[in-house]
């Protein structure tokens, strides 16, 4: 039973998609489902908010508050909050306060228990990194007064206070921030891995530079999120030092964002992005200098950096809008969607930083970058698919060019069937397209059959020239040798890897006949491969519609009659019927005019005119043309020039003795080479021709009367100049004969 590989592949793909979706659903349920009934007991990590019952003193006013709260206090003013610790405090309990860059001092019953201030650090800037400040308490502290004093440096906000048994107070903080931190770590690891992959593999794989900048962008943002994370005290041995890297990371991110969008948008706005990259880089250097010399710390100068980044965001939005208007957006539509999400997240992130009482600590940026990562991957996949399609087209074009070169070489060897292989491929493709609906041919199948048609006579390379180029019908001995070309071609290609499917069989069996009287194996009916049966009709049609030395092409009526006569004998009846129907409908484009090959506009090639001229001369006198194989080679060179749109001029030129010009007779008795009087004249004329040609041109003896001359790569004036110079021969009368 024949297995449909495409259906099997589709089934495997469908099964894989279902498996992935099922796995994601189970994972999601396992991660978020809160029903613990029946699960293994893991103990308790409970902690409580200690937010009620506080009094707040600020600006000379005292009032009751519930945390979190924002006080009416300015920079360098003190906020004091007080409360009474609950009764029944057990051993090793902990209170945890949150500072927003303020100095904080915590007292229990008037005793300083814990503090966090810029005075406690060497070389620490005025603005401290935000931090959690823990205060240990025990049973002896039950019912005592707890007091926390905050020196405002940025915002006058006092956040929630937690109380728990030992480090259990940290558990809820870890739980609340773990997902964001894990996401940032994943982004960081992914970014570093991809950057390394890019650096070591960019020469081997075609990877956009946008990928490089995007993952640097990911690394800088993720390091900012990690350094600014509320859990940094649990990550870094010196969390205060991470503050420096925090500001630098967020600043350098702006450079990578500009570089990323510059590449994504095809460097259309390169100058604009370059300006922003330079400004942000300059701002980073200024910030570093200010911090180093104690002029201003990073937090103070961060506002200027945020202004540049905000202006950069506006610039990106402007370029995106322009790309939408000019319809360039379709080149990166997936990234455009991700960019919109990312820009919204950036705006929200900046807004919460400056206008909200609660910092987001990169949450919105993290959401945006994940959206942009997903859409970048999608866009990359789309680009890779497009690139693969382009590569396939390039491979097909390369294969086509190779096949055309081979078929041209075959046709160049055969003096009497110029362009035959190419036409058979064209006809075979046309027949296959007509059969596509009934025989389930895809576009790939049609193209494949066309290629096989191009190659069907490759075995003629091994046939002797005396047999291949005989002027007239072959005798039995010569025909037995000619028949071997199908086996030669088959043996040449059967051992090739990655050959076109069906190519060896098409070459071997295209001369088999439907009634079993063909060669080389005498196959009959459907024993003959379908592609070979198609080629048999296409090959015979071209033979019937092309000129031969022994006859001119058949008329369309004669062709139809011959195909119907041979239906069921030489041809598959179904294919013969399809083919004759195409001819009668006028749907079949014949690639010859009066038996000569034409271009796509239906104009006869000059190379074909020369071929026909050669055939007629050989038919009239087999010994007239000195070297037919040389002339045939010129036909091939001309054909290549025509297909590559190279300019050339071809004509015959000869010389008559001077007295012919004086007497005005036709000088038939004085043709060059006659009566033994013109040998020196011919040599002088040949030398005169060569003097006026360059290295690209061709001049060979055609017959006893004339040379054939081909001039290449000149304009009309250049061609005319050479002709005029050839006519200026002093030794006799030069005649020019057009093809």
C-alpha cells in the first residue's frame, strides 16, 4: 500500500500541536489551581500585615492612619509613625518595613533596634537604594511602643509593615515578587545565550542584526529589573552596590532600543535613530562624570535620561505611523503589534515611576518585552519562511540555469535540432498542466516534468557526431546506435543523489511506445512511467513541428491527424486525446514559426535562421559547407547571446576579383577559390577581416564563396563601422550578404 507522506506529516504536526496544547493546559492548572485538598502538607509560612493602629506625625500634625499612606511632607523632612506591638509575641519574630530611598530608624520602647541610612555607608550617594528593613522582636517586646522615623528624600510614602515568625515574614514578599524575578532571569539567560549564538554563528546562519540588538536590549532591561527587584537583598551580597548598575542598565537600554528599531525598519530612519543613540550615550557619560565628581548622583540625573528615552519613544511612534501611511509596516507587521504593546507598557512604566505611590519595578516593562519577544520570534519565523522560499526559488533558478546549460550543450552537439530539448520541456509542462486536475499534479509536479523534458536527450552526448548529425535518414545500423542515447542518459543519471524525481525513468523510457514496440525495454501501456508517456507526445510533437533536412514542418492538421493515427500505438490514448484537444482549442502555444525556434514574443531567433540556412545549404549540396559543426557552434553561441540579451550582428562576407567590379558582370566564373587564381586574394581578405575584428568576434569560412562573421557587444554605429571597414578592401570587390 502506498503511503501518502504529506498526509502522514500533517497528522504528525497536528498531533504535536495537540500535545503542546494539552501540556500547557495541565501546566497552567498545576501552577495556578489553589485547591490543595489531598496534596502533601508543606507546613505554614504565614505572615501578617501590621498596618492598623498607627499614628503618623509629619509637619507638626499627628493623626491616625492605616498603612500604606502618603504623608504631607517634603524633602529632608521627617515622618514618624508609632504603634503598640501586639501581646503574645513569640521568640524570633520579625517586623519588616519598606523604605523608598528614605533614611529609616526603628525604635522599640525608645531603643534603636534597626536602621538604614546614607550615613551608614562609605561613599554612598544621598539617594539610598530602596530596601526592606527588618527588626527582630521577642516576647519581652509584647505591648511595647514601636516607632519608625523616615527622612524623606523622594516620595513621602510609608508602605505596609509585615510581621511574622522569623524569616516567614519574607515568604509572602518572595511569593509576590518571584514570578517577576523568574521572568527577568529567564529573559537575561535567553538574551545572553542568543547573543553568544549570534556572535559564533552569524557567518553560518543568516541572522538579522536586529536579533543582536534586541537581545542586548533584553539583557540590559532584565539586569535593570533584577537589580531593581524587591528581592535584590536576597540576591546580592552588597545590594546597595546594585544601585549603580540599575541606573546604567536602564540608560543603555535606550541605545539598544534605537538600534533595534533602526534595523527592523530597514535603516530608513538611520540618521534619526543615530542622533538619539548619540544623545543617550552622551547622557550616560555625563551621568557617570557627575557621580564620580560628586556633582549629582544617578537618581538626580536619571530624569534627563528619561526625557531622552521618552523623546525616543515619540520618535519610534512617529516612524511607525509614517511606515503605516507608506505601507512599509507589512514588512514587520508582527513586530509592529508587539511594539505597540511594548510602547504602551513603557509609557505606563514611566507614569507609575513618576506619578504613582507604588513603583512597578519593571513589571510593565517585563510584560512589554515578553510581548515583543514573542512577536520578534514570530516575525523572525515569517522572515525565515520568506527567506526559505526565496532560497528555494534561487535553487530552482540555479537548477533551471544548470539544466538549460546542459540542454544547450546537447543541442549544440546536434546540428539539426537546435532548441529541441527546451521546447520539449515547455510542451511537456503545458501537457502536464492540462492533466493536473485529472492526475492530481501540483505546481511542483508540473515544474518537475518540465525539467525532465529539458534533460530527456542528455544521452546524445555519447552518440557519435556522424550518426547524430547525418544529413538524411539513418540506416538500421546507425539507428541502433542512436537508440542507445536513452540508456546512456539513464546510466549517467541513475546513480546521482538528489536527482529530480522521475528524471532517470523519463530519460530511459521516453521512446517506449504504448503498444510495446518501442525501445529500450519494450514496455507497453501503463508499464511505461507517466512522465515518459507525456514526453513521448511532447518529443514527437516538436519533431513534427520543426524543420528537418529531409522535410519542412508539418501543418497543424497533419500533426493532429498523425497523433490520432498513432494513438494507442505510439502514444497513450488519454494523453493523445488531451493533447489534440488542446491544439484544436488553440490553447497550445507552439514555440516555432515555420519550423524555426522563436523568443517569447514569437520572433524567430537569428540563430534559428542560421540553423535553417545551414540545413538548406546541406540539403542542396552536402559538401558545400566546409565545417557544419563549426557553424552549428556559432548558432549555439548566438542563441546564448539572444537569451542573455547581448547585442550581436551576423552576416556573410566574400570577395570577388577586381575585374568583376570593373566589367560589371556577375563573375560566376570568378567566385573565390575558382580556377586557382584567388588563393592569395582569399588570404588577404581573411587578414583584412581579422584586422577589423576584436577578441570577442568570430569569422570562419562558411563555403567556397564567403565567410560568416559575428560581431558582439557593439552599438549600431559600431556594427556599421566594422561592416564599412570590411567593405574597404583594396584587392577586390567585397559583397555583404544578410542572413
